[in-house]
C-alpha cells in the first residue's frame, strides 16, 4: 500500500525518512527534473524537424484545410513539401539573381564544337530523313539516281549539316532567354517531386539539423535546472507543466537562433561568435551546387525544358527556319530540276516536311551532346564559387527559408509537447 502512494505522502507517514524542499520530496525527485527536461527538449526538436520535412504528402483525413497550410482537420503535411513551390521559388531567386546569368552560362557553348560532337548522330538522322522524303515526293527520280550522284548529295549534306547546326546553335545562344525559362523549370521540378526541395535543405543543413536535435537535450537540461530550483522552493501543481511548456518552446527557439545568429562574426576576446550555418559557407556552397546540378539543373533536364517547356515553340520556330535554309542549300543547283519534276507547291511541302521531321527526330539524338554541354556550361563550379563569395546576409537565404515558414508553429508545437510532459509528471506525483 505504501508503494502506491506518492513519495511526499510516504515521507509524511514516515517522518524519519529524509525529505527536501517545501514539499518534502526525496532528492531524486528534484535531480530527475533536469534529465526529463533534457529529453523533452530533445524530443520537441526532433519532432519539429520531422514536421518540417515529413510527410511528403498530406497524411490523415482532409476534412478541412486552408490552401498552402501544412495542417488540416485531421492530419499534417511537412511544411517544406506543403510549400515546395514557394520554397523553390525563393531558393532559385537567389540562384538566378546572385549566382547564375543564363546568357553568360550559354555563351560558354561553342557552336562549332557542339556540331562536331553531334556530327555522326545528325548525319544519320538527316540521311534517313532525306531518304524518306525523297521516296515520298519523287520516288522514281530518286530510285533512278546513280549511286555516285547520291554519294555527292551525302557529301554536300555532311558539309551543310555542320553549317546548319553551327548557325542554329549560335541563334539559340543569342536568344537563350526566349527558349529556356530556368526558374520555371526548377520550380516545376520541385513541385512535381517534392522530395527534391527536402533533399536540398537536408543535405545543405545536415550538420545544423544534427545540432538542433542534440542541443534540445543540452538546453532542456539547463532550463530543467532552473525548474528544479523553482520547484524546490515552490511546488504548486502548475509549476511542472509551465516549465515543461517553457522548455519545449525555448529549446526550439534557441536552437533556431544560434544557427543563423550572429549574422556577422563577433569577436569576444579569443572567441568568435557566429551563426553555425554561416560558418560553413565554403562546405555548404559545395553541397548546394552539387545537389542542384545532379538533381535539377542537369543537362538532360535543360534540354527537355527547351524541347518541351512553355517556350519550346520559339525553339522549334528557329529550328524550322534553319531547316528550310538547310534544305535549300542541300538541293542547291538541282533546285530548278527538282521544281520541274515535282512542281513548286510540292517542293515547298517537301521543305516543310523535312523541317518537321528534323524537329520530330532531334530530341532522340540530343543525348549525344549531354557530356559536352555539361562540361562547357560548368554550372556546378560556377554556382559553388559564386556562392562561396556571397555576403553572409545573402548566403543566409539558402537555408533560412526552411525555418522562416511557420517558424512560430514549430516553436509552439515544442511548447505544447513540453506542457504534456509536465502534466504527466504532475499526475505521476499526485
């Protein structure tokens, strides 16, 4: 029966037993409070991080939910996945305004070198197109042409194809902003695959997130010492829930602040105070550049955006114009004979069909250019080097958006969890 009673009541029944503080509690009742506060601080910080990144999609029964908010009745979606479009937009505003100039990047592409890399694939493509179109519009004439004449056409085609691709790529470079919207491409990718935004923040802030988890225990323990002192002299039933809320709130708030503050280094004697994340600018810049260029800004994605994105019609308009010029040059001196054989109307139709077939087949041969394009654009090194030179206030914008969104909500969740833990302690005691 005695074992079932709260410790302070047991002490009153057995006066010889030593008790401490105004409540006469055993010593371990006080000593355990900082430890419990430490675990509460740790758990609230871990939960805050989990709620920031997970779940990727809304989990629960979505009876009611405000658009753009992670919470709903009843369920939750990670803050960053919920706001992936806004997060990506903020992140890539930094990239496109501070780190990358699209025209400058594409000026590094050498059209002549590009055409050399693509030469074999383009020749095979054009050879098949010419064969198909010739057999459609002038099958008899084409079939009767001597092999020597056909070989001469292939030689001319080889020469003209290099000119065609070189001049075409020069125009693409000149008007790259008209054929590629890199911000739309990156934001669309992050909305389509929300894990990408998570991955950018998680890999760039890996050490900071580890600090947040661990610091929850350390800060919670320190606040728990204060709680223990107060409870020693004043044991009202609300003290433990109040300090539980305070521990949960304060550990989240302090952890978030020391990551980004002070913004600029402050020297105090032989010590230097500086935000944990900001001190790792060199390392974070390398990670940010690598993750973005591997997952989002890779050459394949860029060409897919050019070929099928919202500005693709401008690209194919350029391609059509150059394809028609290519056909005119390919026919060359045979143009009068060709028009006489098929008529001017059919000749115009043939040129249009060649242009259309080039447009249809070009995406299938573009992968041959990926390696050279990646090497020439050199985006990863450019992003890394320029990010490493950013002033601290601008560099802070890489990771801080992950916490600025609904920061107060995360801190409040920590406080509520601490309140519950304090309430459990009260129930256990009384």
